[in-house]
């Protein structure tokens, strides 16, 4: 046994160091008939891991599936197909002025598309950045961003315009997810620090979605603004919490 104070080798059967007088242990160890120490030596607890999930690789954290993002994309595909059918009066699903008592239009309009190109580009952005946001912050935040940017943006656009213009599509939701995801990397870039994201590709996709109202009148500039503002604000809040 080695004394921690003076470094001298001493007997394991004593309680004090004979050279410096340092207390080595509270009491003398228990011995058996043969003079051997009978006390059990406490071993440090080894960390225990949870059981591996199906398909999980040891040593690599399991990633949850992007169920919320998949739901948003499926709703957009379903809305695109519904617009081209005659199952029911499809204009009850979109925003045309203040929805009033037809409040459900605010929540159905972001998932309806009357233009295939508009649907493909918007759902592509929602799929990419919704998946990235869901990996980083979970499904609840993805749904919240989609509702604030999509439903909130189109609801405000309808309240600010007359009934002559129909608004639909998830351009606001797509921009909200994109802007919320890009905030941490954009902050690092402005501070001249290293970042992992592709800001060039993100900027191109953001410009395409933001300029969509030029090609498709049913896409709203107001929804663009609400999506960018809400995504940036929530992105900054999440960045501070995560940091």
C-alpha cells in the first residue's frame, strides 16, 4: 500500500503511515485465520447501456424516424390529388378572404396545391428541412413550425385580401422549417467560424420558394414573410436553448 502523502510503501494492515502519520483508513482490515484480508473491495460501477433496438449498431446513437415530416409530405400529396378530383367542393379547402366561421380552411389550405411544380418544390423543401429539424429538435417543433408558417401565413394573407384571390400551398411552412434550420449555421458563418451545413444550396432553395408567388398566384407573399419571420425567431430561440 502506498501513502498518498509521502509516497512511502507501507503495510496494508495499518491505519496510519509510520513515516508521516497520515491517516490511511478508518479502521484496520478484517483478517481470516490465515491472515488474509476478508473485506470485499468495492469496484467502480460500470455504465450500463440500454438494450439495442432493432437495426441499431452498437456504439452509434439510434435516430428516430421522421414521422412528423412524412405526415406533412403525405398530407401535401393527398391535397394535390384531392384538388384534381370531384369528391367534394374543393374550394372549401382553400383561403379566399377572411375564413370567418369556416376556420378549418386555415389548416387545410397549406396542404392543397393546384400546381404540380409548386407542390413538388415545396414538398421537397419540407421533406429535407423537416427531416433535419426533426433529427435536431423532435417532431413537435416540426409540426409547430409548419402550422405557424403555413396556416398562420395563409390565414393572415386571407384576412388582408378580398375574396377574389385563392391562397393555398405550404410555401410559408417550407420557409419556416428552412429558416429555423439554417439559423445556427448562419450564426457561425457570420462569426467566421466553421459550420457543417450547405448554406449555398439552402439559399438557392429558399430563393425558389420565396419567389414562388411570381409563378403561382395561389402562393402568398404574406405567407413567405410569416414563414421567414417565424422560422428565424424560433430558430434563434432553439439555438440559445440548445447552446
